[in-house]
């Protein structure tokens, strides 16, 4: 190593934005950090948005509503599909009932004709005297 070209390696005080401080060694005497092991979400298990320069807010302004809109559209499509299925089922049921009514009407007419034919066949024929 060349002599005289390297910075001094001194004791450094590190301060976090959460208020935590500790001592280490560095080429600077003081440092300020945004996150430390006491406030980082990975270590604490809590959600904390680290927003540098408003990037998170700009992202949510630009794309935040898109995800919700997509969920709303999917929900509406699912409801429309369910409504259409219910309407189709009701239409099929109405058609089946109409068909059954027509069959019942035809069966009643057939029975009426059959009963009329039976009564005609059972009535005695008029006999004419033979001379």
C-alpha cells in the first residue's frame, strides 16, 4: 500500500431516522441512515413504506386505481354471467311449462274425443222393423 493516499479510518457515530444510534468505524465521523435493524420491516415484521422523493405516491397516482378497476370489472363480469345464467334457466323453465300446458290441453281434447266415441259406440242402434 502506498503511504499517505488513504483516508483515516476513525470511530463513526451512525444515527437512524427512528432515533437509534450506534458506533462503528468508517472514514467519516458521522452518518445518518433511513433504516436500521430496529425499524426495518424485515426485522420488525411491520409494513413501512420508504418513500424517497414521492415515488410511491406518484406510482399509486398513476397505477393505483387500475388494480381496483380491474377487480371491479372482473366482479361485474362475474355478476353479469350469473344473471345471464339465471335468465336462461328461467326462460328454459317457462318454455318447458308452456310445452307441458300444450300437451295437457291436447291430452284433454283427446280424452274428450275418446269419451265421445265410446258413448256413441255403446248407444244401441235403432232397429228398423223388417216387413
